[in-house]
């Protein structure tokens, strides 16, 4: 899928990461090289928090004339799938990040990682542990209590090499043995208490098949993969700062190339959850329709909803890069897409809850083509012609039979302006047997074509409309926050599903749209006048029944956000 590429160095404003790179360039640590990577685990779809990570890595490389790798850390065959691999590649490319010919997998290095593990054993820095999982967990200790050495910690190098080779050969069942690093069971950093490097797992891998029955753990593989690829700056989110001493220990013990890990704050967003595990539960338990549900913060969900790469990048630039965790307001993300679409999206008329309006003094067979502006914010957008006839659709919400005093839309005896067309006055209300209003009979002023009257009278209400004869019938989906709480689960012991917003999706199956919307293509975004910005759904639309998703409403909540932020 094509997208506009981010300009080189779009996020390269000086920050602590760039300062570290500048210092390395001055000292010659990496010979002036900058080589970054993004290492996703293919066990779910990417969300906007991942977008911050891979966009940052890519932009930093671009700003410094460096290289960017995409590498899948596919070390757990039980949770990984080719579907996730392909979705991640699509999302990163759609966001404008180009890895060139540098697409790698941890599984590319399984042989090399195994050799490194053998080297650690030969150095006396790793051993095969035969404790049960429960015994190992107890022996690890707690934050306040030091761990205790495994009874198998002092096996000889020869014993460990033999057992590890037999693990590799498939002689043992899952859980019989693990390979552990020999570091320090009393370390205050729990990750340094003889961490597991390999576990036995008789499972088919999506790339290597059944070639392996032992698999490296992420912490063992991650830093070594960076080293193998010559990564200079390993940019990670803050939760990995306690892992850095472990990566350093592995690299130093093996005497291999040593990248510099730098941690940054991950992206948190109000009214949503930012965890593949949490998102996976929403998908698996049917709270949403799939990973690409437009209510999710996944890249595929945002794309389906109508967000653009440029708007997401603008949001990420505004959030910035920091050392301390914080939470961005969802209103800022909406502001960014609204600002872009206000300038670029053509205006169209769509009636979401239709009510028939008949102009009784208009010729039944007459059809006029009314010129309408495509986008008043764009001088080059020009105009289009929209058919106008005797029978129209207007919004049901634009009519009140018992209108309040300051009601400026349709009501018995009220005159309104039909956008770009004529003044009409409501003369009669037609109801069905149940008392439901089903039709408005109006008269029009032929002299008011274009929306103004020669006599200069003022009409305060302006309504959009669609010709009944030419209307395209469609389903329109109005999306809101998936969660009703600012921090989902905060008031329910972490159970975020209890904060699901029952109004997060409203389906309107009988919308009537102007004819031009019947020819819209996938990926095109439009403004439905007075309703917000919409795009054609890329999954469920059909030629005979288009489905439109609302990307964002017209209401600008940025001012409210700024006011809140200014109060600190």
C-alpha cells in the first residue's frame, strides 16, 4: 500500500537520543555510523504505540544518514503466525518506513545463537538446570529475598555440553531441562538471577518448521541479534532499561560487537489499552470484530477508520520523545487527522437518518444540476454538480413538529435554506398510522436559487439534502471511544472490559448519499457536511451496498485539551 514518505529527519529535533548520537559521532565510537532497527514479535498486530517505536527508529536513521532494519523476533513458535508477520510489514510500509533489503528474523540466527550458548557453557558461564518450573521459581527469590543456587549449577562443562546437545537433538520432553546463564542469584536485579537462555519446546515454527525443538528466550536473543546485524543504537521503550545490564553481560562475556541501548518513554493514550495481550483478548473474546476493528488503536484499525500516515506521524511528532512515561490525550490524535482532512477532504452531502421532503410547487419531471463547492478550504478544489429534484432526503433530526423558540431548522411554517439550492417552507406534515412523521411537504421560492433571495430576506437555517431519485443507499458507521473510561480498568481492578462503551459503534443502515459517493474509491476520505469525516470501509463494503466509517467528527476538542493542559 502506498503512502507519502516522511521527510528525512522529520522527528530529528534535538532530543536526548540525538544528543547521544552526536556524542558518539564526536568520540568516533561507531565510526560515525547510525544503524537502528525495529524488532517486533509476530504475535499480534501493531498498535500506535509500536508506531512511535518504529517511526522513531526510522526517523533517527534517516536524520543521520543511517540504516534501518526490520527484524522479527520470532523466538516463540506457540504464539507466532505468518498473518502477524505480513500485517506488521504492511503497517510499517504504510507508515512510510522503508527497511530496503534489510528484512531479518531471529530464526535466521538460530544456529549462531546456539553456537554462542555453547561458547558460554565452555567458558563456565552457563549450565543446564533440571529443576521443575516450581522449584526454579521458588529458588529465584523475591525482590527483598535473594535467590538460591540451583543444585545443578555446578555441573561440569562436559556435562552441560552433553545435556545441551541432547536437548537440541530432541531427547527430552518439554520442561525437563533449561539452559541458564550463571550470573548472580543474589543480584538486586531479578533479571540477572541466572536467567533462562533456552527452553525445550517441541513445536513447529512458522519459518524453520521442526528443525529445532529448543528455542532461545527473547532476552538471550535480542541483544545478540542487534550485535550480529551491526546495530549501533538499540532504541527501546523504558521497560527494557532493567534488561540492559543483562544484554551487556551477554555481549561482554562473548566479546562481540556491542550496540548502545537507549530507552525512551512508551506511548500511552487515553480511552484505550496499549498492549498486544489486552488487544488480543478483545479480539478473541469478541468485544471487537478483529485486529482491524476501527475502534482499536492498531495501525490496521486506524487505517480502516480513515486515519492517514501523515496525521499519525504529526501526532507522534507532537507527543515527542521523552524519558518519563506520560499519557497523551486521544483528542490530540483526533485533532491531527481533523486538521489534515479539513484541508484535503472534499465536501459531500449525506443524509444519515433520512426523512422525505417533497417540494409541491416544483415540477415532477424537472432535474437541476446544482453547483456545489468541493472544499472551501482549498482554492483549487473547484466545484461539482449535484442533482436536485422535487423529492429530496433531509435529516430527520433537522425537523421538529413542536419546535422551541430558537429552532432555526425545519418546523411547520418555518423557512430554511437548502445548501447551494433554494429556500423552502414547510407547509404540511404527513404521518403514518402510528403517528410517525414520514414526509414533509414544502414549497420553494424559485427566485432563491443559489441560496439567497433577491428581496434580501434572511434565513438562518441551512440544511444539506440529497435528491431522492439519485441517492446512493449506504450503511454508515459512527465510531466513538471503545472505552468509556479515561483509563480503562482503573476502577475495576484492572478489568478493562468492564469499561467497554456500549455506544462505541452505531450502525445506520438506511443512509442516503449524493451520487458522487457511489463512485468513491478505497482510501479516499470525504467530509459529510455537518457530520464529520468518512471513508469507505475497506473490509465490508460492496458495490451494491457501500459502508462508510466515520473517521472523526467535526467538533474540535483541541481547545478544551489546551485549556486542560494549561492548568497543569
